[in-house]
C-alpha cells in the first residue's frame, strides 16, 4: 500500500473504552434480540419468527400438518439465522402441554415427555398452529404492527405480533441475558381476562384488587400453590419474588388398614424421573426411615406410589419429610423483567404488565381501524364511479367506442378521478345489468355505515376501551375457565404450618465418630471410637480433630476468616478410607485454616475471639449456615485472623496472652452478639491473644500440664475488669500459653 494513500478516519481510542462500547452493544443485542420477552406479545424473537413463518406456510388450525423440518428450514433461511437445533428445541417446547400452559404449536408425533425424554428428530414430527397462536396473529396483515427487514434485507418480519391473547402472563417466559434475567410463571387466562376488564374500568386499580382476580400462577402440570397471600401480593407489587409449589398427593386406602400415598401431580418443570431417582437415592442411603418403597405406576397420567414402613406413620409427616429433601416441593421464581414498547428492558409489576398489554391492544385497534378506513375509502371511490356509469351508461359506451383517449374523456365528462375512470374502463360487460347496480348501491350503503362507525370509534376513547373489553371477553369465552383448556389446574392450598420436621424423619439416627486430619481430610465411622490412635491417615498427614456425634447432628466449623460453616453429619463420607477434603464441602478460602470443629448444641453459647484480643459471645442457634459460603460472624481488622472458638458456659472468662499474662473477668462483661468485631478482652503490649476459657469460678481454673491436670482455686490475684492487661500466669502454667497444654 502506498504510504501517501489516505488511511481513512482513524480515531485513537483507549482500549477500555473500545471494549466497553462493544460489550454494551453485545449485551443489548442479547437482551433485546434473544433473551427477554416483549411485554406486548410475551414472545422472544425466535418464537415470534416461528409463529410468523408457520402462518406464511398457511399452517392454521384448520389446515393439515407439515414436517417440522420444513418449518425450521423456513425460519432459519428467512428470519432466524441460527442453529437448527436451537430453533427446533424452541418449537418443541411451544408444543409440549406439560411445559406450556396454552400451547402455541399443535404437534403430531413424539414431542418428548414429562420424564425428560427428548422429542423425535424434526424429520419425523409434524406441526401446525393452535387457536391460541392464531389469536396472537389476528390482524397482522392489516397494518396493526410495524415490520422490519429480516437479517439479509430481502424480506420483512413483524417487530411484534398483534397479540389479542395475553400471552406473557398466560404462558410465562424464562431467559438469561447479560447482567439480567427474566422468570414469569404461567397464569390462568380466565383470571387474566377478569383483571384486564377490571383495569379497563378502573385504571388506577391497586395490586391487591388485581390479585383478587389473578390468584397466583397456574401451571400446566398442576400442583398445589402454598404461598401466603401477603407474599403473593408483595411479589406482584414489586415484580420480583417466588412461589412455593408442592406436588398434589392423596392417601389411598388398602385392605387390613394399610394405606399408601399417591402423587398425582408434580411441580412445574421438574422431571418425574429426577424425583424418582432422588427418592431412590435417599432410600438406599437410609435417610428416609419412614418410607418402605417407591413405585412409578405412571401412564399418561402421573402416579407415584409411596409405601410407608408402618401404618402408624402420619401421612402428613411423611410428605413433609419428602417435601424437604426432594423436588416434590420447589420455589418458582418471579422476575418480570421484560422489554417494553420502546425496547427498554426493566422490571414491571402486575399492573404495569397488564396496562402495557391493554395499551398495545388499543394501538392495534386504532391502526387496524385506520387501515380499514383507507380500504373502505378506496372501495367507495370506485363504487361511486360505477354508479355514475349506470346513470349514464349510453354516454359511457359512446366515449369508450369513439374517443381516442377514453380515460381522459370520462374524467372530464363525469368529473371522475383517475382511479374511478380506470375502474370503469376495466369493468366487464356482464356487470352492466340492473341487479348489479342494486348490489353496488347496497355495498355502498354498508361501507358508508361501517366508515361512520370506524370514524366514531377513532374519535371516542371510551368506545375504544369498550371494544377492547369485548375482545378480552371473547378471549375469556374461547380459552377461559369454562373451557377444558382454561380450567385452573394449580390448586390454591393452605399455607403449611412452619413446624420443623425432625431430622430423624429423614436420617436414621446412629452414633458416629467424626475424624478430621491436619490436612483437612474428614470422614465419619460408625460407632463411638475411644482409641483414635489406631486410625490411619494419608502419608504425611496426621489426626487433628475427633469427636463423637450422632448421624442427625450438625457439624460446626469455625475458620481463621471469622466464618462459621455447617455440614450435616449424615453427609460426611463413610467407610474405612481417608475421607474427602473438607474444602470440597464448604467454600473455604485457600489461605484460611480451620480453628474449631464441634457438634452443634441447640441453645448453646460460644465464645469467639480474634488474635488482636477482641471477642464476644454468640448463640449457636444464630451461626447455622444455610449455604456452602458459610456465615460471617467475627469481623476482622485488616490483616487480622480469628484465634479461637470455645464453649461459653460459665460465669467467668479466663484469657491469656502471648506475653504469658493471665486475666479473669466476669462473663457478664462480655456481650452476646450475632456478628461484629466484639470488645477488647485483654490488652497486650506485645503479641496477641493466645487462649481463653469460660469457667465456673467456684470450680477454679484448670489446665493440662504434661500427662496431668492442675487446678487453682485461689484466683483473686488475676481477677480484674475486661480489657485489663492481667498478671503473669501462676507458676506451673504451660509455656505454650494454652490451657490444654499445647493445642494445635
């Protein structure tokens, strides 16, 4: 390239700025063009293109089926240039009655099942549109929505569908975009229509009133919704929340007083096979001692038979145990993050979603009416020209026969427009009969009346809303609660009592010994082993913690980062091996180490402290962690570490520093907290906290020295106030400054 040739507009741009611009463009493309549904028709682009392509193929509900491969090919070639597997998967889901509340595709062939089996290949299956999909497309050829060029500019596709059917709430939607996600569960269209009609009459209706119509989600697989009403209102008010959904079950009586539990409906989007596998695993692990057997007797309907070990077991207690450990109970999230009419993503509440649908329907109604007015105007113009012909038929025939420019002559003689003159010249002779004249006058009258009605509609907002209300009522009549498709499937159940199901209901209680090595390998063995010296460890490793527990206990782990972690004892690896690294069970940072490992005591109290001498009491009930990440309890200063975690039962706290100074002070001077840095236990000029102990003063202070134990009851010399420096420890106190004589 010649150096004198202009290189174009080169603009120096910082790399970070260029990267952020391109990433933002990618993010917006993913959000708007792939992952989030449009609030107006409730569809993502791939679903919208599928329905439009099927309509172009004339696959309406009254026509025959076509191969899905044909549909997918049209969608990919004309509108959606992506992988065929992704398009076919989207099409399959629209046809699955257990996945979509109101299917948009009528499938013929194997479209998968509730067990999670995949659909047959697209060359074997056939499809057409359903009546619900047809309602989404009504009026699309009447200028009701905007069209845009497809990906190669050769054709056009709709930006949004006219959507007479409230698809977003009725069928729901899920998706994950860049930095945001959406999750809208399906609802009952009859209830939606009731809320829409109420909102038309009362535009400022409260969320509480609208929830009186829309009771909650209505899932295609049924189930029982057990979410508190106030929580449902809160979720719909903010657009974010979750719904508690349980399987539907019943007690089936057998002979001789025996009974079994039968699950007839399972939660939404849960594979039946996964439930069966999970319960079978728990049975094999002996974590369901109340359950004897599980049988899957399902055909087209779900039927899971649960056989109890004894007829004395309470069915409700057994089901509560199963709800806690399996997907027979799930939480369905609500996150109404959608794209609005201006392609702006955002979270909407229930009223905003309903109002956005109504506003779209009003725009569609007005655009359709204006389009119809233009069509009527063109037709009336032609009809008026025809009527002139009938009044002057002989003169018209003469002009056509004799004039060199009959079109111009007609326009000049009868004051016709160019369109009217062209229509007259194209008229067939057979239409010049008297009966045809009467039909033209009748059509002119009908169209004139329709034009007046449309003009009145466009000029009267109240009339527009009444028309929309009638459309909503028609949708309710066709797909609402009085139809087989529209009857509510998810029952509204009572909120279950918050009583805790005993862990024994899920885990067989037995004595175990928990062993954790210095390198952090943990395991449990059956029974309470007294001689732990016989236990074996990996090469280069040795024992550090061992304790007796029950399989139903919870294990508390306190680390140098000030966090407590919780591991149920029944999840510890069993056997004669070396166990597993504890870090695989909890999210413990690589630089953090374990300080204490102990069995949780409900109602107990612990003393936690940092190396800088700050600490406090904490209730054991408040430190149970629900996740692998643990619970932060002791806040540390920059660069600080936690030093100890000990039992907190007693009336006096004894602390000793690295400087060999001992201090005792009343336990009531130390606060009980849930989280924080705590208060100063002992002041140090050099070093930090070495050890601490909570004692009963009347029992004296005990420490271990060598193989023996020494107790000092005269403690007045070391009694002081919290935060004092203390005095040198008594003669014979371990030089390691540890009460146990040298704890690791």
